């Protein structure tokens, strides 16, 4: 089966550029124009890789990447507008596997895609489920929505991150340090 | 020197209290000093008073306040009197009392008693306050102490005001930096995008491991060509707006017949944009105006371009009339209109209607440049729009310019 790559960019011309180059390599390409749409498509179609632009209106690439990481370990290459170290570190911290700075050469991009896909095949795929259910609690990671007894619960961003930590470690004891790092870590650093 | 009892009434606690009350309520040290000096005049007389403030960047003493109570000396001359003592007080950082020789034969004006008090707040010397009495009476120790107390209080007030000034300077610098930051980040995005396409599609064509068919090659080359044009347009607009803003473009004001300018524009437009229908109405004829014809053409062409891009299929209706000392040029379309919430913003640099910016290419600089050019003509440009019905830009230009060939500010 052809590897399936989702290209997320608000510029049609970038979508086209990536599609032409990657289809010629034998990949199957889908495109999304914004982060919300991308999250929905990843949850439903489980692509083998995501190429994610950073500069997008509404949900930017970093936030999209963080949201994806809450339910999926799909390999992600970020397209950063700037190649400054801050942006690369921010992308990698958000959970990206690699980055390519715009403007990029088609050859370099294709090479990076190949390398990241190769690594992903070597490490066992551990893509998690989009939904989590336990007792009367239900979480939709893709939409960041929580229900109890089929009624939606509204949580703050921190409360939500904390809940996800518990959901990922059902039945385990988590110490305060681990929780602090996982939930507040990004803000404390 | 013989010590005489002071002819002035003694300074009472009430006077000290008065100073602290005025200082406590003051917003401005100069008006506080005005108030204090006029209210303590009976117990603390002087012919002249001057406050010298240290300019910390230039390390000079500047007169910050001067007042003459009269007895025949011009204020400037008295300020010069104090300068010498002021420098000494600054060096010594303490009060200096200069007394004249006790020679009754000398003219009163040549026998000044000068009291110099340093203005110190938070251990920093800010300047001096100098009092002059010509001839008599000498400053008593109590009066000197009173002047020192006054100096301390005024110094505190000056320090607070200097902090406030510094704070607002810092605040406005921060504002400027923020605007420049926004500008640079928008700019780098606007430049990187076309550049990214050119680089991406060129390197796609250059891939040695792939063969592209002739149609694909054509398509890629077309994209590269279009993106190069965009980049060029963006750079020209940027240079134009920067030159206009810094006043580097001098308006070439000459008598201009608006009708002739518009007819030229229409002729050119029919050649290059045959799809755009332009209707021109000039009734009655308008007098020639003083304007830069080339720049005026640039403004009208920009508005017509916008109609072609944002109101596709709509004719452009140009109406010209004059009233009093102004000529009005309306450029209207019957396009989809601009939502009211964006009307205020469309002349701002880089602003683009977020509902259209994805479908229509633009740099966000066109209307910004139009407004700069019209302002350089001492005119105005405004917009009215009804969604679903159309948009009208109204340019008002003075028939005469205040000065011919002046630079824009």
C-alpha cells in the first residue's frame, strides 16, 4: 500500500507544490487548509505522515501539532517560515519529528520525507485511539471534548491536560513531579 | 559686617505647612512654585528667582524657571547673575550664600545678596534654585533654612515629574518598536511567500530524478512568472510607501486638467484591462487643479485595479464635480462591497479584508499608498460601502496647493 501523507497548508500553491513532488515519489496525498480540518482528517483517516505549516490563520502549526500529539504519534514534519533556532526548538517541543524551513528546495523536502518515513517504519507504530472511555467518562482527543454520562464537561486548558495525563495512565500512580512536568512543564521552562 | 534684625516678619510654622500642602496637591512643579512664592512673599522676599536644571544627557545647566519680582532688572540679565553661583552650588552640593561688600555708597543694584540652594532628590542633584535680593535685606539663617526646605520639596516634585516623562518616553518607544515588529513580521511573511513558491517550483523543475511533461512544465513556469511579478509589485509598493513616508518623494505640483488625466487612464485601461468597463461623468466641467498628475494617476489606477480584482464584472463609475475650493473624484463599483467593520482599516498598511485575502492577491499596500499621495496633496480620501450593492471611494482635492512643489510631511 502507498504511504499516505497529509499536507496541511493554507496556501493552495504550497499544497500543489508538495502534492506534485510527493505523488511523483509514489505517495498518496491528501490536503487540509487549516489545523482544525487537519486534526479531524488525522483522527478519521490515520495518515502515515503529516506535513504541517506553522503560519496558518486561527490554529497555528504549533498548537495543531500539540493537539495531534494528544491522540496520535503520526510522524510530523513542520514547515517553518523562519529557520531561527527558537522556531525549530518550538516545533520540536510541540512534538514535531523534523522541520523544513521555507523557502525549501523540492529535493531537500523529498529527502526529509523519505528519512522520516523510514524512521517511523523502524519504530513500531503506537498510534493511539481517537477516543478514550472509562466508566462514565469519555474523551474525544481530536476535538478536545470531554463527556460524563453523555453530557459535555467544560474544562480549562490545564484541567484538560491534567485529565489526559490520568486517562493515559489509568490505574497507575503518578507522582507530583511527573504531573508537573507533563501538564505545566511547557510553561515552566 | 554688622548684623541687623531682619525687617521681615518671622517665618511661622504655617508657612512651612503651606509649602507641604501645595507640594502635596501639585501636578506640576512650576505652578507649585508660583503658588508658594506668591503666598510666602511677605516673609520671604526676593527680587529674582531662577531654577537651573541639569540636562543629564548634555551635562549643561538650563534655566527651568525664572521670575522677577520687579525693581528694574530684566529677567534675562538676572538669570545670567545666577549662573555663576549655580555652577558653584552644583559642585559643592550644598547651599552657598554670597553677600556684597557693606558699602552704602554703592548702587543697590551692584550689591546683590545671592542665595543658592541645591535641588537634591534621592541623593541625585537635579539643579539649583537661586534667590537674589538687591541691596537688602540679607538672608537670615532662618530664611536660608526656609529656602533649603523649599528646595527639598521642589526637588522631590521635579524628580517625580522627570520619572513620569521618562516613563512616557519609554512607553512610546515600546509602542514604536511593537509597530515595527508587527511590520517586519508581516513583511517577512509577504516576501517569503512568493519567494518560497519561486524556490519550490524552480527546484521541482530542476529535480534530476524526475521528468515532467510539457504541460506540467508550462504550469510551473507560469506560477514562477506570476510569483516573480508579485514580488516585484510588493517591492515597488514597499519602496514607494517608504519614500512617501519619509518625504523622499517630492510632489511635482503643476496645473492639471482632471478630465485629461482621467481620459488618459481610461485609454490605457482599455488597452491593458479590456474586461473592465469604465464610465466617466464630468458635469459641469471642473477647473484645473494644482496636483502631481503622475501620482494622481497612480491613485486612480490603483482604485480601478481594486475594482477589477475585488468587484469582478462590475463597471467602474468615475464621477467628478467641484464645490467651493475643492474638486471631488468619486470612483464607484457595483461589487460585493466591504463589510462595515473593515472600512476604518482598509487604508492601514498591510491591512487586507480577511474574507477576501485568500482569493485575491494583494500586498495590502495599495490603499495605504493612495492615502499617502492624497494627503501629500492636502486632500482626503474616504470610502463608503454597502454590502451587496457596491463601494465608493471619494477623493477630495484642493484646487490650489498652499505652496507649489512642497515636500510632503
